[in-house]
C-alpha cells in the first residue's frame, strides 16, 4: 500500500521544542505560586498550554499564557528541526504527497512559529487548536482534518 497522505504533530515531533515550552510554562506557573517538576510539563507537551496549567491548578493561567507567548516568540531562535526532519519533509513534498500538520497551537501561534520553519509553512494541510471544540489529545482535530481533506 502506497501512502498518499501524511499528518504530523509539530512540537517534539518535527521541531525540538519541548525543552523551551516546558521551561517557559514552568517559570510562568512558579510566578503564580505553583511549582511542579519540569518533567511533569515535558510529559504533557502536545497538549494546549491552558490544559496543562489548569491541570496543575494555576489560577491565572491566562496571564501565564500571555507572557509565555511573548517569551516563546523572543526565544524561537532556540528551536530547530530534529536531525533529518527537514530533508524528510522536502522529500515528501517533492513526491507530491499530501502532507500536513495537526497542532495544539492556535493559528496565531502557528503563524508566528512557521516564519522560522518555512517547510512547515508550505504544507497544504494545517489544523490548529482553534478549529475544534476539543483540542489534542482529543481525537477531534484528526477527525476534523480527515473530514475536510479526505471526506470520511
């Protein structure tokens, strides 16, 4: 069976971002009086920041996320593709496969980040967290993508 359609997550799948995300979320939570081990943040990478912060009991999670977005944007230069990912994505796109991403980032976050990752920006399918009621880890974003792209 030859694959024609491929979907990826972004954080900690294509881009090595888990350390920065975990560090910034933890720092924000600590400023709000909630101190969880960094490993607990890393285990939850891929879920929206709001979900992580609320799970840990951060009352002012909106403030934490607002500052997180600023700090993340200021430190995006620390992010890199994992080794081999850039070439793999170029090869997949060159093969005329339908390649896309399903992410827990909202559209604003996604657009800012892909300015540093132009291959991801070229993908014909992008599903961001603000397109569905229930973000990842719910299956709703995948179902949404499949229904719109491949009509289940």
